[in-house]
C-alpha cells in the first residue's frame, strides 16, 4: 500500500483533515479572487460588457459546481475506495474512464450552451449590447468546456489519492499567470490586439488548457500514487458506472442548491424589487460558503472513501463527524458575524437603504443557522466518499420543496420578507439534520453479499 494511502487510513483524523484542508481553502479564496478581478477588468469595457458577463456567470458557476464538486466527487470517491481496497489496477483504469466521461460531457456542454445559451440570456433579461456581450463571452468560455471539464476531473483524480497540495499549487500558480494575462488580452498590449470581452474568456480557457496539461503530465508520468497506462486500455462498464452513479446524483444535488436560491429570489420579487436586491446581496454569502466547505469536504471524501474501501466503516464515520464539526463551526461563526454586523457585508455591494434593510433581515434571520448548512454539506461530501449519495440527493431536492413551496405558501398567507426568510432558515436546518440521519445509510455494518 502506498504511504499516502496508509496515512489516509491510519493518521490522526482531526489533524489530517486540517492539514489537507488548508491548501483547498487557499484555492477557494484564490478562485473567488480570480472571478472578482476579472469582473473588475471587464467593467472597464462599459455597462453592457459587465451586464453580459453577469448573464453568463450563473451558468458558468453551475458548470464549475457540477464538473468539480459533483462529477469530480464521483471520480474522487471511486478512486479513493479502489485504493483503500488495494485495487490499484482498478484505480488506474478509473483514470481513463474519467477522461472518457469528461470528453463526452465537455462536448455536450459546448453544444448545449452554444445552441440554447442566447435564448436563455434573452429570457434572463439580456437585450441589445448586453445580450451581444453575453453571447460573445459565452461562445469562448463554453467553447472551451472540454479543457474545463478535464481540468476539474484530473484534479479530482489527484485528490482521490489524498494529494490536496498539488492541485492547490497548480491552481494558485495559474492564478498568478491569469491575473495579468486577462487585461492583456482584453485591452491589448504591444503586438497583442485588444480582444475586448472575449479576451477575458480566452484567458480563462487558456488557464484550463495549461492546467490540464500539467495535471496530465503529473498523472501519466507516475509522479503520484497512480500509474495509468499511456494508451487507453479496453474500458469496461463497471468503472463508468461507479463514477456516474455518484456523479449523476451529486449533479442533481448541485442543481438543487442553485435552484433553492433561484426560487427564493423569485419569491422575493413578489414582495418587491428592494427585497430582491437585499436577498440577492445577502445570499451571496451563502454562495461563498459552498467553496469554503468544499475545502474541508474534499479531504473528508478522500478519507471516507479510502476507509470504506479498506472496510473500516468506524473510521469513515469518525472522519465524517470530524469534518462536519469543522465545517459547521466555521460556517456558524461566519453566520453569527454576518447576523451581528450585516452592514459590513452588504456595504461591499451598495448603500441603498432599502437593500440594506432587506439584506440585514435575511442575514439576521438565516445567518445564525449557517452552521447547519456547513455541517450538512460536509456530510454530503462524506457520503460522496462512501459512494452513497441517494439520500443526500433526495434531501437536497426536499430542501428546494421546503424553501420554495413553503416559502410560496407562507408569503401568500402572511406576506412580508421576514416570513420568507424564516422559511429559508427552516430549510437550512432541515438540510443539516437530515444529512446527519442520512449517514446511517452507509455507516452501519456492511451488507452481506451472496457467495
């Protein structure tokens, strides 16, 4: 057994989670900074360019969540469980299966985005210059969906071996290159022509292309735990099924998380534009909690998967509880701080009194329950590692039903933003508690198998 795999199985749980989480959390901060910096440069092109980028941003974020967190989680889980069970040949075959899945999904993403994207941007309110800018930006960034998928999948392959540092290093160094490259391509420099908004998208695609090459070089040169064949072997259905059954269910959970916020935004619109602005500004903090918890959740998933593969369910359960405790404590502290000082967050995005009023109401009602969200999300990642995501998927869907259906009912009955935000808090509490219960689906004794 490789030393890295042995550490996942034997090293002290709490200190190992913390040590492996630190590079991931740094990466999340770096990636969030990249988005903010690119938005700053694009804003210099005018309001239409900024609005066009804003129209594309939700879809791009959803693509990131599905490719890195959902399908990437399926890849990480399958590889970690194979290594924990000592099935190194199966783990190496899983690498090529992941690449094959990535190529198909990347090509499908490009086709769907280019065909249906312009219609969707128009439905979302794009028109004239903003719609043109959205189509221009999207045609480049989604045209590069294959390297984006490959980048996130290969990073998941490496994380599945317990190596969180190398993906973090590549992403961080890439950011250092991307930050100056983006304005060069947007505004031009010397012999390089100004590409406008498409320059920002081109810089992003180049970032994923170069990062994918670096990851592939690391994996196929055998510098890590895995030693996949240089040429694709004859692939079988079993590794595809192992990745897809987790990745597909996790994708539904990722979509549900975004849908919860979309539905609540629509309900806030019934109250008025100021409620939309306040809720939309306040809930950005919840969006930022997702990558923060992912920083903890990725090593938790790898440790749980390796332990499950080795048949050590007791350790897997202890890892899950430790990860939930860390994530719950971090997100609860953030939520309490936001509830106590809502203007410190909301003031970053504007100073309109009505926006501040409704945003403060949201943070003061929902913020104190962010710990349930963090703990529940960490347990979702633990279930990913265990290869048992059926219940977490159902829980994510039910959260939409509670937040959306319950929110609609309570707004009709009582009206007012406070009742809507209270229902969002109830949905978050349900999400956390239900994921605690869902752990019972895989943490008990192994099911007997027929001889």
